[in-house]
C-alpha cells in the first residue's frame, strides 16, 4: 500500500467517526433537556400556578437579594435550587414557609411584606421547576455550610461503560497523528526523489 492511500485512510476514519460522535452529542443534549417551565405547576385553592409566573413573583419579592439559584444571586441565605426536594416535595409546606419565614434566623416574614398566598404558591411552582433542572446532582443535600457541615455532594464518577468514549478518542487522535506523520514522510521522500 502506498503512503497516499494510508494518508487517505488515516484521514477518512476520523472523518467517518465524526458522524456517530456528532449524532451522540445531539442525543445526549436532548436527553438532558430541562422541563418546560410552563408545564411545571402547583395547585392551590383550585387554581393552577406555573413556574413562569413564579419566577416573576420570585423577582418581585427580591428573593435573590439573599438567596441563590444554581449558585447565582446573593450569598446571605441557602441556595434554593433544590429546596423543593429538601422540604419533601410538599408544595403547601414550602409555600407556608415562604409566607411565614424564619425571622429569628434572617428569613423575613413575607406576609408582613405584603405577600399574598397565591404568590407563595407561584414561587413554589418556580422552585419546583428549579429542582427539576439538570444540574448534574448539584448542590446535593444543600449548598449551605452555615452549620459547618461540608456539602455532601460528590462529583459524578466515570462509569466503566463510558470507557468506549476514551478508547475511541485515543484511536481518533492516533489516526490523525499517523496521517500527519505519513504526510510529512511522503513530502520528505518527494523532496529527495
Ligand atoms: C433578607 C434576606 C432574605 C430574603 C429577602 C429572603 N430570604 Fe429566604 N432565607 C433567608 C435566610 C437567612 C434563610 C435561612 C433561615 C434558616 O437559618 O433556617 C432563608 C431560608 C429560606 C428557605 C428555607 C431554605 C432551606 O434550605 O431550607 C426558603 C425556602 C426561602 N428562604 C425562600 C425564600 C423566598 C422564596 C424568598 C423570596 C420571596 C426569600 N426566601 C427571601 C433570608 C432571606
């Protein structure tokens, strides 16, 4: 086999490998798709409140002045991304907590700030939605270390079934290097001839 053919093979195989890789990257993107915020809702008093109106109420009452969502916001109070889970996925319990707060610990009594019950349920719908976001497990049990306990989340471990990704990456890079070296050798031989 002459060098030109080897170069072609070395370039063609990675090029062909790119096709399944591209498809797989699309597939995993779609598999991680977050829920539709309009379809995430909670019921209160025979009405339905969705996460989009909840976000507006969340902004209106300036929860971000103290809290964070996926790490964005202020660092006075706990991250609320997964608080819906922490509170046992109980919509009423979360809404009631938001309304009454914990003034002794710095969480304002929202009823005193003019919050209506329906707004608390709207916000709960929003927090239900943030809890469904694909954050790769972050922040686990919570992100707050006020009690001195470190965050219990550990990084996602690489599964043995993912090893094919590493292997095909190695094959891919090696074939490319192989093709480049052959091209270089070819050029050198041409020069000498
Ligand atoms: C002035 C600052 C401040 C504002 C504004 C504020 N919070 Fe808080 N919030 C806190 C603090 C501090 C705590 C932690 C209380 C504790 O020690 O239990 C807290 C706790 C919470 C918790 C319980 C967290 C957990 O991990 O169990 C929820 C839920 C919550 N707040 C929701 C809200 C919502 C929703 C808003 C907006 C309507 C809001 N907070 C506005 C300070 C604030």
